[in-house]
C-alpha cells in the first residue's frame, strides 16, 4: 500500500485533477438523486430489466445488475440501482465486493448501496441479553462494536452464536467481520453430536451463500463441528490465504487477527493430538510478532499455557533489548523459568524486573495486582506492593490501595499478623489525627472500614495462636468500628469458648447486619428498575445490587438465618455479575448451608477456576470435597 501511495503522489497531474473533479460530480449527483433512487418506490411504469438466458440464477442476476451500474445509459444505471436496493441484504455480499470494482461508477454506487442497507442486527427470537447488547450497534464506532462482539462471545450456552454469525456476514468492516467469526470459532463446542449438528446448521443458515472470507471460515467451522479431521486441509488453506492478505491487502485484516487465527489453529491441532503440527503453527505465530509489548506478553502467556518453553526463550533472545528495560516482560520470563524449575534464573530475572527504574507507583501497583491475582506470584507481588507503600504518602489513594491489596493477599495466605501490620500505621494515625481521617475519606476509603479490618486481622492471628480471649476482644473492636463487617461477625459466631453474653451479642449484630443488607438490596433493586433505559447507570446500580446480595448471602450462609433466601440472593448476584469468583464462592457456601454438598463442590470448583490463586477458596474446596466423600460413605437410612 505504501508503494501505491508513492505512485499516486508522483503521478499527480492535470489528468488526475480531471478525474478527481469527475468523482466529485458523480458523488454530488448520487446525493441529489438519492430521494428518487433510494427513498421512493420505483415508478410502476418503469419496464423491468431484460433477463438473459445465461443469467437465470439470482446470483447471476445480481452480478448483471452490478455491471449495469456502470452502463453508459443513465436510465439503465438508475434502474439497476433501484432493483439492487429492493433486493436489500440478498445483494449485500456482491455489493460489498463491488465496492472495489475497477469501474469507478460501479464502485461508488456499490459503496452507497452498502451504506444505505439496513441490517436488523437482532432478530425477534434472539434472547433478551443479545438484544440488549446489539441495541444501537450500527451507530457505534468500530472499537465499541468490537466490545459488543466480545460481550456476545462471553454469553453462555452459545446464546450469542447466531448474532455473531450475523455480524460476520453483514459487518461493513472486513476486520470486524473476521473477528466476529473468530469469536464463534473460539467457543467450546457442545459435548454431544446432536447439539453440535444443530449449532452447525444454525451457523450455515445464517451464512447462506455469502462469499465473504468470514463466511467461508464459519462454513468450514460448521463442518469442523461435524468432522474435525476432514477440515484440516481447509483450515490450512484459509490461514495461508489470510497471511497473504496481511502482506498484500493489510487493510482487510490485521496482524493481531492473524496471530489469533494461528493460535486458534494450534489449539485445534492440539485437540486432535497433532502436537508436531501445532508446534509448527506456534513457530509461525512467533515469527509474525513485531515487537509490540502487548503482543509479546499475550503470545508468551499462550506459549506458557502449552509449555512451549523453547519458543518463550526464543522470543526473549530475539527481543533481549526490549526485555532488559521492561519489567512486565522480565516478570514473564522469570515466571517461565520458574515453571521450568529454574529457580535461581527465575529469581534473578524477577529481581531485574523489580530494579528496572520506574517511579510510577500506579503502574507498579497494577503489576503487583497482576502478579498476585493473575499469576499467583505472591513473593514478587509483595515486593512491588511494599515499594508502592514506601514511596507513597501515608494517606493517598495509591498508597491505601496498595495496603488494602497487600493486606488481603497476606490474609488469604493466613499471614494475619503481617496483614495487620500493613494496616497498623494508618489505623493508628486515624486514631491520633482527625486530618488523617479526613485524608482517608478524600482518597475514597472508609476510615471505619480500615480500622475494622485491622482489628479483624489481629483477631485472626489470635485465633491461629489459640488465644481466644484476645480474638474475641479484637472482634468486638472490629464490629464497633463497622457493625456490618461480615467476616468479623462470622468469626464471632464461630468463636470457641465464648460465653452466653458474647454469643447473644454476636446474634444481635448478625440479625441487625442482615436487616441492613436487606434494606440496601431493596433500594438498589428499585434504583436498577428506575434506570432500566440508561445502560451505564443501570449497570452501576446492578453492580451494587449484586454486591449487597452477595454480602447478605455470605453472612447468612456462614452463620444462621434463612438459608434459602441467601441461596436465592446469591444466585441473583451471579445473574448480575456472571463468573465472579468471590460470588461463586458464596454460592457454594449457600449450597453447603442447605445441605446440597454436590452443588457446594460444583460451585466451589467453579470459584477455584475463576480464582486459581486464592488459597481460602482452594482450602474450602478441599473441605467440601471431604464432606461429600464422607456423606457418600454413610449408610442410607
């Protein structure tokens, strides 16, 4: 494309000006006549265009009409355009291709017709969630349309598959069209053959006779659902074509898209036990890298998931200069070495990552969170959190966030004294200085919540030491600061050796907190209903509704109350925020509370999948599994 641009510049002369002027006149003519051509019904007296014996099929007829768009006769051009307009989406694929016709008249008229076509992105029988996602799709910019596609791809039970296939067929952007197809291809297929056949038929029905590349991909995917091995050669050809398109017509694809397609092919080959072929495809993907940090990180993550250590090392060697000054890349290399049991090399690389000069505490805070939450690299995350805490003032948004995340991480790993020590300087400063309390509030944190959590961690440390007297004293301090601190209330309910007065107090506080959560749920539900037509505000209201539902369910399922109500509200929280690890954890506890151990294990397993590095979730999963096994051994009554 760069070569063509240079030719255009070098050859710009009077002839070009004349041609350009002609294009302007043609465009203006189209605009002036659009009401007559596109907006009104064609004159009933207009004679039909002649059919020839060689153009009997609809496809041939459409091609004939497209050629007539460039006729020397104005009336012929207009009639052809009107008939193509009436054909609507039936002519979409041919018109889409005609946009690049060498005849400039045909090209311009085709472009206008494609823009004028109205696509009903959502069908009447689509699920409501699909309709919501596709609302206003045509008016969105490309980035927003891609976001909508991603949302469809995440819907369960292939709910968004037909809508994505529709987008693949009619989306004007060639790149987005292919990305929609790739999202369909990337969905896990149904387990049983009849459902796979139904899905394949639905995909084929949406594609019909479309000749777009994305349609070819999806028709091949439909056949793959029926017989994967039979499509191996077809996929090889499709991917080779896309790689050529990247070289020759980069506007019709993208490097990231081709990389995603190669990753999909490698996964496909691995499922068919063709490891050598998959390795070759992985190598092609590595060759396609261009040195983008995000591209390299995404590729390394994928290669590590398949233990392709040699290729990870090749990338690190190829981009050694980039790695040397980029902490995230060094951390990825260190993780790769750690997984290969190269402990010394891994620690050295992680230390280099930490020592790369960077005073941006917000960036390092994000690194720490990813190292812990996404990678399970607790020691390296702790070092980054402590760097942020040291560099930030005692009361700042970044400093408080670092303390919160570090304290919760340490608590999850049962290092409760260390967790309390992280909060201690802030908790003590709040007690001494009202200005600190105001500063905490200005940073959008709750001073009472910090104090409550600090004392809860101290109580947990005392429990670990079997110092139950100190535990109860710290718990009472925790709920004094925040009477709705669910973890502290649960700990009070289960505290060993507690006297009657302490247990009565715990019960009263739990009942009060449960009522408070119910009130918040009612308010948020009403707010969500009022904002039904405002997507942004309603999503925010739904976020809080899910949170209070979860809080109530967590507290009740771990203490006492209406366990069925807790189960229902927990399920609602997951309807509002699907696949949230913490909410799945709560749902498992609710099932445990009602005595359904099968579902307790099922949903705790799902929670562990979403939060694989959360120790508490893992420990509880082991506990539920043990209880389930023991229940199976008991003799039936």
